[in-house]
C-alpha cells in the first residue's frame, strides 16, 4: 500500500491538507497518515481526509498515556465505521514531550 503522511506541525491549513489528500488519491496513493496528540484532532483530521478523498486513513502513533483507553477506543470505532474499515490506529506507550 502506497501512503504518505502529513504532520500538523508542517503548518498546512485544513484546506491545503484536503487539496493534498485529494491530489494524492488522484495520483494513486492508497493511504494518508498523521500523528496524534492527547486530543481528538488526529481523528477529526482523518475523518476529513477520508470524506474528501476516499483514501484509507491512519494515525501513525498515539501516545497511549495521553487519554484513557475508552477515549481512543470510542474515537477509533467511530472512524472505523465511517470509513468502512479503512482506518488504522497505531498505539504507542511513549509520552508526549512537554
């Protein structure tokens, strides 16, 4: 599977991110990935990307200590259902840098 990633720290606007994922889908990319912080922003980013492009989406690393397990499970389930199973969540045990 050919994929690419966008880090929110790259400073792209939401509109620019959506243009990138649409173009990537047109060029034959199969997945779009982002990283996560201790909130739901990465899940929302993936939701928007999938709705805009139809690409499989994923969160490359969620620092598990950031939220209770139910937080991640609920958001992941919702995104899994929305995408028809075209979502991957990678969970790590690391900590967020201060």
